[in-house]
C-alpha cells in the first residue's frame, strides 16, 4: 500500500469549491491508499469568509459550526480516490462540551472518529475543551489502525492499549507552534514505533495563519516511522518531508514486513512489555 503523511498549510480560501479543488489537487499528486492530514486541519473550513481577527473562543465556535463542511470535503476526496483518509482533526461541539476530534474515512465514505484524550494546557485553559473518553481501533482492509492525536502520542500507555488490541498502524495528526513541541511529538512517535513494533505516521500543520490564534503559526515535518529492525531503515525513518514546508511524505509499504519485527525481530518489545510492568512494581529506594 502507498501511505502518505501530509505537512499541510491551512489557508484562507475563497469558497468551499476552492477547498475541494485544493484537496483534489493534493491527492492527485500523491495517490495514497492511506493518507494522514494534521491536527486542526479542519479549521480551514472555518476560515472561509471569516473575519480578519477573532478571539480563540470565537474561532472554536466557528470551527465547530463548520466541522461538517470540512468532513464533507474530506469524504468527497476519500470516495473519489478510493482511499482511507485521516482527515486531520477539528473542533466539534458535543453534549459534554467541545472536543478535538479526528476522523478516519473509508473509501466508501464511512467515518469513524477519535477524540483527543489528553488535552494541552492551551486546550484546557483557553479553548475550554473536554477530553475524549476512550480509544477506538479501526479494523480496515489495509490493517488495524489506531489514532493518537498529537499530545496523546506522548503517553505510551495509550499506544500500548491500541497495540494490545491489535493495532498495526498508529496515526498521529499534530499541530505544534514551537520547535520544542514538534520535537516532543516527533520523538514520541518514533518511540511508539519502537515499543509497538508498528508503523507510525505523523502529519503536522506548517506555516502561518494570520488572525487565528489557535493555528497562528505551526512547525513540523511529515514522516513515516518503523521499528529500526532487520529489513527496515536503521534509523526507523521510512520517509520524511522537508521541515516546515507543505508537502507529502510518501512510501510504498508492505505492512506485514513492518510488523514481522514482532515475531522475528532483533528484539521483542511487544512480547517483553509485561516484564517491565513486573519490574516497575518493585522499586527500591536506596540511600547513598
């Protein structure tokens, strides 16, 4: 299968038709079987006909009101291209409050969602979001897929729960405004590939969006990570884009070759995970 992670620049487009044309052009270029867009990519729909300036809460509410427009555009692309598409994430209003929700769309337009579980201080204190309530494993024709929205990738027990449920691919849509944040997510995604002996696909927002504080500036690079094991890249980096530039990171992948590391790799991270749990319960405090 061909897997593509898109470093995506959200723009102030003139119309929904311009959004459709932008997505159509990008997917014609890459022709992926599985594509990943970044966290908060859905704010592009909210920026159509938007004011030059608004408060973060006004942007939150506008994004939630336009979430279905973004999702419809993404479903149109997935159906037209016959691909699986993680349509990034966006803000959605629920009975519990506003959530940061990612959508995985199948080739027939079917949608499964994953809400971000662990929120950043900005999402808690400024946007007044609420976290999700559980993980979803998507069983697809390409493999079993789990989603860790940005900060969620920094918490190994979330990834572990998905791996134990059978995940072979972890998708990490991200949005970070500082290089330190991008480093945290990138290093965490690479660690999840090692621990889970799986494919991890990270797609970030890049570039500036004037007047929209939620995504006013974003930094990152798209990448596909594997365990660094026999027959796989020694760095664990299968493909990556140029830092802070929009564009695809694409690779043709035999998923069975990636997950073979679980059975016959140089190390057995997945098999040996229970051993660390036992050791972690036996901490001795020693005075020197």
